[in-house]
């Protein structure tokens, strides 16, 4: 019983940290309008939602699809944003 409480507590702390990171990147996006900050905000929001869902469902196993798929999507968003940011600009 005690370990379940700790898992829930740590999961909540992680979700809050991911949410704060998403808000942090949204603040930078507001001042710069850079799409990279938007992508990072979306990715961290996905990580927060995955963490909340993991705690609510009560499963902390990484191989479960409902935990793994949103995290995978978050990392794909980050990788695509970095690649798009580093592509040379097209000139017409």
C-alpha cells in the first residue's frame, strides 16, 4: 500500500513538472513566436497527460501502450520540430 502512494505522489510531481515546462515554453513562444517553442510546449503537455493517465489508471509499466504512445508522440514532435528548424529556408 505504501509503495502505491509513493508511485502516485511521484507521478503527480512529474506531471506538475511537465506541465510547468509546457507553460514555460508557451511563455517563450508568446515573446518570440518561434514554432520550436510551440513544439516543446506540446511535447511537454503530452508527457504531462501521459503521466496523469498513468497515475489514474494505476499502471507505471513503460511497455503499456497508454503510457508509451503519448511519450513516443512527444519525442517525435520534438525531433520533427528540430529538423524543421534546421532545414534551410526556401527562397522563391
